């Protein structure tokens, strides 16, 4: 069995620069305190100090909504409700109860879907939503989510779609058989609508769009999968080591704009015994060591999680990027993932030049859903979708300039 790397306090590595949250932002600091480990000796004093200062409670509630940390903030402020204005605490309680109802509905729906897929002989790995809440927090209501994510093998996509249709789900993207085969080769997911609501379910055969050039072996996920128990049933999901890397890539893809993603990563490190040698070896194979390190450093600096700092010294760019990302998280705004700045950041997050080159090449030539739906070519002309992709990107760059 591989050795487990030791986790030590980051303070033992004096070369690391301080990138903590801005102390002039008390509302954001309140969120960080509520999402941090409450078992530390300083935690209670930190909470009381923040709550004793003047706070813009409208902004607190807006931040809670943006970062999707209602359960964490409500759970922690329940201990200090006497320091919270009654009207604001009731508004937070309403958000918590509304989220609880929603998560319970999603959990029941996930159980229904997975059971039907199993009857149809389809292997499926739910890996976010209810299974992540249950795995990390022990209760589905203690995490905020708004859809279901199910991972399958590419060969099972058509059959899975048929099962979902029988259950009342319709794909947001409709493609003919030949075009669908091509899309499965270049795309990564189908979104499904149901009950008059959009994007309730994401059926995925890759973790991220192909152009990101993070080529997880999805088939291996099934061989290493763990089980999560919901009381009435159990289902398989990603093992802890795979889950950590997947969560890190997902957070990076969205530029960490929601604190909840770092909360999940910190909770996973705190609640599970992880084989760090396996994690770092797989991160090196995938070319995502820098993405992993940035996530670990952010989780440490913002939420107090441990950090295997001996790996950090190998890549000084980690602290530079983490410092920039802290400002993005604290700004609490959406990030334009279609901008040139975004694509530059995605390239800077990769430590190997070949991964950056592959990212750029795939970005330019891999058709997205937009290209598949913008024009319909007959099968012999499918290669022209790459030309459509290139033309649309050139048009976007010209307008940005």
C-alpha cells in the first residue's frame, strides 16, 4: 500500500507568502469563519469578535446566496443567534429550510433514477449533489445544490437517455443518431429538463469539456468506486482520492467563484483518510499538480485545512495564482468564462507546456454545443464543425478587441 504523505501546518514553510482574506471585509470574513473548522480553540473567539462588529446583514445574506453556503452559515450562526438581528436570522432560517426541502426532493429523485438505471443494466456514478452531501457531511440537507450529476460510460449514453425519457426527462440538446455519436466523441455531457424546470440533471461521460485537456479515465472510476448509504438504499460514487481531484478540477474550471467548492474540498480532507501519494501521482499523470496545489493552498489559507507543503515548494507559481484567486472569491461576483482573461488563466493553471498547447489546440478546434446547434451539416461534412468553431472564436476575439 502506498505511503500516506504527512500533513503539517503551513506555518512550518516560511517561504510561503500570506494570502489570507482581506480583514477590511467583515461580511466575507464572517462567511469564512462559519465555513471553517469549529473545533479550533480560537474559533469561538473569532466568531464573537466578528459578530460584535457592525455588519451589513443584507450583504451577508447576498454573500451566503452567491457562495451557496446556507447550511454552513445557518448551522454556525445558530450557536450565536443572540448576536444576530432577529429578522436577519429568520431570513437565514427560511433559506435553510427551503434548501432542506429541495435537497430531500433531489435525493428521492436520484434514488429513483439510479434504481431504474440499475434495472436497465447501466452502471452509473452519481458524484455531486446528494451523494457528495451524504459522503462529506453525513446528511443531504447540510450542503446546498441545485441539480443532479451522474457519470456514465460513453457507450451507455443512448441507452441512458432512453431510460431518462421514460422517467420524464428530456434532453436540452436534441441530435440525430449520427450527430450524437460525433457529439459524444467531442462533448462531455447532456443536460436534462423535467417538470417545467431546466437543467435538473446533468448526464456526463467526461468530468470536464474535452478542450480543458484533463483526461480522467472514467472507466477506472468505476473500478475504484466506493459506496454511500442513504438508509433506504446505497449507491456507488467516486472514491475519496478520485473525488478530491475531480472537485479540484471543477473548482478551477469555475475560477472558485463559490466558496462552497472549497468547503467541500476542506471537508473531504478533514473527514477522510486520503492516500496522498496516490493523489499526487495521479495529479502528475494528468498534468494538474498546480490545480491541486492551488486548491489545497486556498483551502488552508481561507478555511484552515492542513496542507502537504513539501509538494508546494516544487511550483512557486502556486502562491501567485492563489493570491489572485483569493481576490476573485472575495469579490463575490461571476467570472466571464468566455473571456480571453479566463482562457489565459486556465493555461497558467497548467504546469506542463504540452498541456497548455493541447488546451489551446482543443479550444480552437473542438466543437461545443453552440457549434452543433448553430448549423446542421450532413454526416460527411461533420469536420466542418471545426471550421465553424474557429470562425466563432475569431469573431469573439475581434469583438473583444
